[in-house]
């Protein structure tokens, strides 16, 4: 798989029925290794090892309904009180981050109300903090460490 703009991590792999699989630390099972999954697993590893985000507060690929449509978010990290600290949208490395990507995560956030949003294709990372009272957001240079 392609090198990404993350620190180097060690992952568990295996092959099954001519498909490469990677171990998902959240689901605790092997999943098909797609380019987007490669980015998601790097993002999860980055959040848990570098930024101290607890696995126990992290959820992946859950379905939500928005305007009658069923959507799936990539990664959510909850605060201890159950509110959402971080919402992450992962794209495959060959997908350019565009306004459409930001629109997608913004739609999810209308429903989820995360404090921080992250969009990544593994090569480029964009992080912003929601300023709900001012009805705007502020781009950040990096994602903050998790604080309890």
C-alpha cells in the first residue's frame, strides 16, 4: 500500500480468499484492506498513539440518518459525557480533498455536533474546531490531544 503522511505504524495483515486484510483495532477483527481502510487504520493509530485518544471512546463506520438518507461516518471519538469530541472523514489517497468532502462532513455534523472535524486522504489532513455560537469554524494546524 501507498506510504501516507503519518508516522510509520505496525499493522497485522493476512490474506483470505485472494483479498488482503488488515486488523481493525476497534472492531477487533480483520477487514478488507482497501485504500480508504488503509487511511482509516492509520488515522486510528495516529489518534490513539500520538494524540492519546482512548479506544474505548472511539467508534467507526456507524450509520446515521440525515434528511431521510442513510449515511455512514468513518470515525467518531466521544467525550466522557457522551457528546462527540471528533468526527473524521477518511478518503482514499487518490481522492482529492474538495469542497464536496467538506460538505459531506458538515452534513454529518449537523446531526452529530462534534467539536472537532478532521478530513484526510492520508496525504493531506484538514482539522477544524467548530465555533457553534458564532456559527463558523476555525482551521487548526493539528488535532489537539485528547483530554478527559
